[in-house]
């Protein structure tokens, strides 16, 4: 139960400020002697890890002599334990995710979760560190720095992608007295900086350089960097405490402790004070030389936080911090601050004292300030009774504040934060966060840490409060349930998980199934995948489970070709070819996809598939494509000026695929036309080879039938053209078209006239006339061909079209076409001699008509 008694009686003044030492927990562990242990405490109320200190003599009674690493909550509840079977531990610390990092003196780093379970990620600092060994090390949430026995510094500044980096050489001749690290997030360069205390100076080392600074007249024996990285505290051999800015350019304060020996520990209390701890004595030094001392009953471990320092001893866990100003304003004896008067007014109101109104009216102008102070004080206080009283006082003042003078939902948000903080501080949870720590940590990160600590119900409630999706919390709970429920049958556990997760549509069942597979429950994993709606996550896991048929069906159903190919390739590598073909034969889409891939990348495999599937036309099509490619390449080489006759071997390579295609097409009744076409294609290639051999011109192979005929005609080899025409049964009309176009493009007008005179062309004279016009034939040649047209009207129009108006008029007169004569007259003009003559012809025609 909380109390409403003023906390000012437990405050200690240090200069003009107050500090308090609040007991967080009575430790639940038993038989723990911190003096004989190496201890590492995670920040922000995180877990505690300890292992026997191998540099001290410890009595071991019975059992194994191997060291045991134990992890505890801040309340001393055991979280996990494991036997360390590696080499000598050079250092231990906690990552940002509250995983335990163990560093061997060989440079090997191992990661364990807070429950003592080894994590798959581990890394090494390299061969040089392994050979030299580690002399000193510093570990922090996202990295580490080691000093080897060869006085080389190595750093890792990102545990997600650990890449050891060798820093500049500090040029040490002997072991430094102490070492400290300024984290990359606190440096201007964004790189880690290492402070090494030597006999005469401090060396600041980064990746590029090592700079020496003289900061004290005697050696520095202890160093501590402030939580914000702005200051560094130094304890010298002559008993002085120095505070410098972190770049060692300015000395801020100096305090003489008169101690004959250095403290066991030196730590910052927030950024205000420095705490030094000896065996039975603790000294806190303020920023202006003020100090407080505390006696301690047993060995203590100091854990610096952003707003204080936690003190872990064998029996208790305490928080030493500067009392927040809001609490001082409310509870300082004789305070007349608005917050204090508002709190007093509420007490009077609860006691039914009429003076409450008088006190409230006295702070009417500063009432919003008083409300804000009470709200902040409630967030800063650890006592639930005073939190309630302060929030009641704030609500009492809100009722009388002018509208808009206070942030909306201020009191409601603080009530929620207090509920979270009080839940976290319970011994069963053991996370003694303060409000500034929670604000720095953020609620999202807090939820993640609670999940890792397996506090799923609390994490789910906080996630719901802040509007965060519950899927991550529920997924982690499901994985933890699977690990802890080895005795429950697969189907029963599946039903249990499905019932609990049914309300969360965004849950990723694939992750849960993957965990089930990892712990050996393959059947459960396959069952859980039925609930996964994302094929991209479902299919790969089905493959790993050996469920290839289901994986292929899911991949094809979702329409993702990449997923389908993933399954197809897995099936092809795993199964014999007949079994693989039988599988895809039953799925046309899968067959089509694999055939499309093979046609582009593995044609030989495609041929095997076609033959195994009894599809000879597919192989025939490949042979046709092969022949066309070879013919095309031959044509391109000739067009590029490398005209060489095709050898008999080359010709056989072109015709053989065509003959094979004809035979393969002939094996089915539905491809008779294709079979004949392939056979004729082969005959054409052989014929072209013979023509090249006869003529000595390398210009036939690779051409089409029409182009072959044109080439024969262009070379004047009429006999070869006739032979090709007869062999391939080219019709008269088609041959006439080919010959006419060949003569026109070659501008062989004499041959064209001779061809026209020989006999009437089967395609008529009009195509010849059009070809003459298109290819710039002389008008006389075109006119002579026009003269052969029997249709007078058509003949007159063609004459007119080439500008021979006299002949056009005479022809029109013979055909007695007055309309055509009128068009000719319009072309030449009525006043021209020809126009006058046309007028006379038209008059004669009109008289004859009468």
C-alpha cells in the first residue's frame, strides 16, 4: 500500500539540490556474494548477469568446477542459468535487446538470451586478437572494444553486422591503468573513441588517430563517461576526483577525497553527480564540490542510469537519484509553489475544510502551472499512495482552469504511464523504470523487452494501450508455448494456438511454424502453415518441411511465378526426372512455366522433357528454331561482308535439324503440314547450296524461296531460276511478280520490255507500270508498256498519270470519253494549244452524238 506522507524526510541535501536513495527491492536471491562475482547489469531496469570471478579465490563445494553463468531480474528472481564450457571470460555485458554478450579472451563472442539459451549469432574478432589475447575490454549495448596484449585496439560498433575494425595504434609501452569508451552515438565524428589512462596522460584513440592529453599531475586510476557522453570523471592516484568535458579540453571541477586508495567503482549518477564506492563506504560528489556519504553493509555494484544510479547489493536493490524539481516544489517544507498549494488545497478539500477554496483562489493565476507540477510529480514519485494524491490534486485543479490552458489528455496520459510504471516495478516483473527512463526507452521498445522477458500478458496490455498491433507479442507467446508444451499432441496444440490467435488477422503463422520446425515438431509446423495467408512466407517453409506438392499448389494458386519457379527447381533437384515430370504433367501451369524456362536456359533438358512426355512436335519445334537461328546467323555474316561459300558440313548442319523436324512432325497426324513445310525447307537449303556451288557466288544460303529466285534473276541465271521454280512449283503469277519486282529494283528496263513483249503477263500490265513509276523508269519505257493496255480508258488515264497528255487525249478521243477529255483539259489548261485541241475534239464528239 502506498503512503501520502511527505517524502522530504528521506531526502539528503547536497548543495542547493536534494538527492534520495530509494529502496527498489529486497533481493529474492539467496547465497549470492557479489564480492566474489563478475556482475553485469543491463540499463533501463534490465536483467543482471553474474559468473564467478576467476581472479579471486572462491571455495567451491562439490559438483562441477566449471563456472555457471546466472541471470536474474532486478528483484533477484532467477531467470536462467547455464554452465560455461568455453575459455576464460574476458568480459560480459548486455546488448540493446537485453541479450547477454560473453567475450572470450580469444576474441570469440557468444550471445545468450536472458533465460540462458544460446542464440545462433556469434562472431570472432579475428586471428590477430585470437593470437594475442585480450588484456582489457569495454562492452556496451551495440558494440565492444578490446585491448590486446600487443596493445592493439579492436572495435565492433554494430552487433547486427559485426565487422571488427582495428583502431589507430595508441603506442603503449605498458598496460594502461584503466580504459573507458565514448560510444559512437555521443561523438561528433560518429565513431567510437577509446580513453586509455597511462602513467602521465590520457590517450584518446579513434579509427584515424591517437591523441595524448595531460589532464592530471598524477596517474588516472579510474574513469567513467557520463550517460550522455558529454563529461568524463577521473580519479587520480593522489585521491582527487576530476570532471572534464569528454574531449578533454576543459576541466570543470576538482574534488579532493583524501582517500589512500582508488574506489572499487566510479559511476555517474545521471549527469549531475559522480558516485565512488569503496568496500564499506560510498561517496557522492555534486557539481559544485558538495558531497554526501553513505555507509554500505556489503559489496555493491553501481549501475549508471540517465537520471540516477542503481545500487545492487547482496540484500537490496536501491536507486540513488537527484530529486526531480517537481517533487521538490510540492513536498519541500514551507514551499509556496503553485503545485504545493494545489496539493494542500486538495488535502483540505478531502478533509471537508472550507479553507480549500481560499487556498485555491490564492493561486488562481498560476493554477495551470500547479496542475502541471502535480502531474509531473506523480510521474516522478515511486509511492503509489502519493501518486494517487498528486493526481487527485491535479484533477481538482483542472476543474477550475480556463479552457485551453492545459494540454488535452495530460492527466489521462500520465495515469496510463503510471499504470505501466507501477506494473513494471512489481517484484514479479522486476523492471524499476523511472518516467525519464521510460520516455527515453519508448513504449514500443518496452513492449519488445517484455516480450523477450516472456511477460506476454503485460506486453499485450501495454501494446493495446498505445495502439500497437498485438501480432508480435502473440507470435512470440505462441513460440514460447510450443517450446514449453512438448507433452501436448500436435493437433491439440494447434487447436489451442488457433483459438488464442484467432482474433489477430495480421499474425504471421509462418514464423510460428518455423519455430515449431526448429524445435523438432514438423507435424505441428505443417498444420500451422494451413492458417498462413501469405504465400511468400508459406511456400518456402513448406519446402523445408518436405511438403513439395502442397508448396507447388500454393505457389501456383497465388500467381507468383517466382515462388512457382522456387518450388519447381527444388522439385527438379530433389526428385528423379520421371517422377518430376509426372508431378508437373498433372499441373499444366507448372509444366508451361518449366518449359518456358528450359526453352531459354536449358534446351537440352527441354528436349529430354518433350521426349519423356511423348511430345515429338515440341522437339520438332526446337529443331526448326535451331535451323532458323543458324540460317539467320549465316545471313548476318554475309551481310557483314564475310561472304564465304557454305561448306558441305555447314550445309548439313543447317539441313539436318530440318529433316529431323520433318520426321518428328510426321509422327503425329495433326502436324502433317508442318512436316511437309520442314521437308521443303530442307530441300530449299540443299538447293541453295547447289546454286552456290554452280554459280560460285556465296549469296543464296539463308534466303527465302522468293529471295532465292530474285537472286537467280539478278545474276541473269534464267535456267537456275526456272529449275528452282519448277522444283518448288512456283505458280506463274507468283513467279511473274517476283521477276517483275527484281527487274524493277535492278532498273533493267530492257529486260522488262522484252519480258512484256514476249507474252502478255499473267498479272497484267498495271503492276509493271506501277513498278516503273516507283523505281524511276524513263517515261518512254513506261509509255511503251502503257501502249499495250487494251482498255482505252485505262490507257488514257495511265498516259495522263505520267504527263503524256497528247497521247492521253488521243486515246480518250478514240474511246469517245468526254469526261476524261474534260479532266485532261483541266490538267493542261483550256488556253493551251492542247486545251484548244481538246475543246475541238469535244465539239466534234458532241456533234456526232447529235
